[in-house]
C-alpha cells in the first residue's frame, strides 16, 4: 500500500501513436488483465506534473492512454518518444458496469478513449448488442474509427465534415427514439453527458457517465475531487449512475480548479 501511494511505477514507453490532430496514444508494457474499462492512471511526467488519464488500450501485455494536447503536461507527453520513461500510479477508480442486452455507448472528444476498452469488452460478451456513437468537433479530431471498423458505429461532427451534422447528444436522442436500449454509457464533455442523462431520464433508460474533476491524490484522501454530498470522483467514480448524477446539482454546470474555486462548465 505504501508503495502504491508514494511511488509511481517507472516504465519505458513501448510505442507512441498519432491518432488525430493533437491526439496521441502512449503504450507501455503492463499486464492489464485486472483492469476494468473506465479506470484511470495517474501519469507522472518526471520534473513536471502528475495528471489523470483513462486507460484506452487494455490487454495482457501492454496498456495505453490516449490524450489531447491541451496544456503543459499533455504537451510534454505529446513530445515523448519510444524509450522515454514515465511513471504511473493506479489503476484507480471504479470503471463501468455493463448491464442489460442492448447497449448504447456515446463518446465525445477524448471521452472516446475512455470508452474504447469498454466497447471491446461488450463485443467480447456473448448475446450483447452494441451501438456506439463517436462525436467530435470536426473530422480532423475524430479517432479510433479504424479500430472499430465493422461494428455498429455512428459518427457525428459539429461541423458535419463527417457523419451526422450536429452534437453527439442530438444523434443519441434520434437513435433512442428509434430503438429500445437497456443501458446507455457515456463519456465526454460534461454538457454533452448532462444532455444524455436528461434524455435517458425522459426515456427511462439506465445510464452511466464518467466524470472529470481536478484530481490530486487519486486515491480518495485529499477531498479535491468531491462532488454532491461527499462523493469522490477519483474513488467513488469516475463512473456514476444516472440516479446519483440526478442528485448532484453541479453536474453539467460547474467544476472546481486546483485551488477549489468554482468554474462554470
Ligand atoms: C479521471 C480522468 C480521466 C482523464 N482521462 C483523460 C484522457 O483519457 N485523455 C485526455 O486527453 N484527458 C483526460 N483527462 C483530462 C486530463 O487529465 C487533462 O486534460 C490534463 O490534466 C491537462 O493537463 P495539462 O497540464 O496539459 O493542461 P492544463 O493547462 O494544466 O489544464 C487543462 C485542463 O485540464 C484540467 N486539468 C489539469 N490538471 C488536472 C488534474 N490533475 N486533474 C484533472 N484535470 C486537470 C484543467 O482543469 C483544465 O481544465 C482525464 C481527467 C480525469 C479527471
Ligand atoms: S483527488 Fe484526492 S480525494 Fe480525489
């Protein structure tokens, strides 16, 4: 336990992959057999920062995470090459729970990365029916469509450069009106997830969403990531059921920065 908290495991990068504009994957050797899709790692960039990243590739030889270059830490990660070293703690968090037969998975932006191992898990279970929606702002930012070639995948872009023109949440509502789903699972921008949870409430479909909050310890100790009445995103989440989200007034409206100050979403 002491090791798990205090010392990141140091690993050599086995491979980096450009997935789309400003989006890359870093893979390293690790046996992922006990990882649940939806769990995350605390990635340590020596001398710079430690940030949370969902696990986007899971097998028993290697795991990986896929990220967008948005600031200092992710730019440093973006510039790393095969053979460079990073540290990680985890896997942390609860991960997704698959329920029912006919499942709709909706990913927006880098939320697609979080959902990718879940999609692979659903596809590996007999008698499950899967529909996936991947949403991005534009074609250049869409990724993992080749990885999921051949599955029932619908694409949406805000500018219509590929697939349905509009928000992933609009496409979700259109599809939900046409077909009965037993469960909806979503990860992406919080405004998108809020709309999807509201749609699921309307159509009475069980829903799970994976939340992002500022993470420091990642193991439920510091209280930085608390939402609602004391739920820790890093430990009780990041995946929450719709009926829990319905009681969290800040869901879809605000989060907190590193100092704890409220920021509008
Ligand atoms: C559970 C979880 C899983 C995530 N998985 C992914 C993923 O798979 N791919 C991906 O691209 N991004 C993911 N993120 C978001 C990612 O952690 C941030 O984009 C990253 O920390 C930005 O760091 P930066 O220094 O590059 O940017 P900054 O300029 O420092 O920050 C840019 C944005 O990232 C947020 N951020 C910065 N540090 C943290 C932190 N310690 N915890 C949470 N948010 C932070 C800031 O609040 C800000 O909104 C995840 C976040 C969480 C909470
Ligand atoms: S980040 Fe410390 S309790 Fe969640």
